[in-house]
């Protein structure tokens, strides 16, 4: 089983996360930010990665630390669960429609963390969550997981649909990328013989 548990405690947040890359999309998420919970639940359900995530953060300050650190811990858990990355598909890409909105996501479990973000919102908050934090969440996830992640919202007018399509798109691309390809055997999918450091 490709599983990992991360405990991450700072002066700003206290986080415990467990992932199972070979799961069924079961989730138990509590960050203290309802809309973020909903999005991480979407990620779990559509990636088929089981995610148990608990965050106690300094929400009396603002949502920044909780948002950032939840993504860091989740990314670290995914990275650890991938192990030596032998046999993985490595790449995933998807077009994810959400009603009138359409997101395009492509990712590479490359060991070279990059986020390319082409999405914008017309309102400052969704639920109680600051929309400016969505880009930061994905940047933190990409950095900690060691993935190259390209996200583009091609069109859409409803802010909720735009970000939900993005989360579902990332989930479906991640599902494809972490999958074991039986044709690869125990080979690392790189001519270098390794992915990342």
C-alpha cells in the first residue's frame, strides 16, 4: 500500500494528514475553513486518493497559514507515499467541465516543482474563504509534492464553478499520474533513472 502520514506542527498550525494513493476516494477533512474542506474533499473523491486531514490553525489571524500549511502537509504526504516512484504513469492531464466553466490541468510528477496559474476570480471570497488563496494553495501543494502543475481556467462566469472545476481537474490528473502502469514494471519513468533529488 502506498500510504503516508505526516504530522506538521508550527507556531501557526498543527496538522495531521494521512493519504492512501491506492484508495477509493474516502475523506475526513477538517481545516476550520468550510469551503477549503469542500474543495479538498472534491480532490480526494475524484483522485481516488484517501485523505484524512486535520488542521488547527491561527484562524483568528487570517486564513493564510491554514491554507498554505494544509497544502504543504498534503503535498508532503503524497510525495512520501510515492516512494521511489517506480512504475507510475508520471503524467496526467484533463479538461474538467463544471457547468459553464472549463478548466485545463496538466501535471508531471517530475521532482521539479512549478505552478503555472491562469485563473482569476471576480469576487474576493467564496463562503468564508479568500479567493486569492487558491493559487497559493496549489503553489504550496506543487512545491511540497514535487510536481510540475499547469492550471488554466479556459472560461466560466461562476466563481464557485471555476474553482471546483480546477480542484476536480487537478484530482483527475493526479489520479492518472500516480497510477501504476503494469507495462513499466519497476522502472522509474525517466531516462535519468530517478525523479527529483
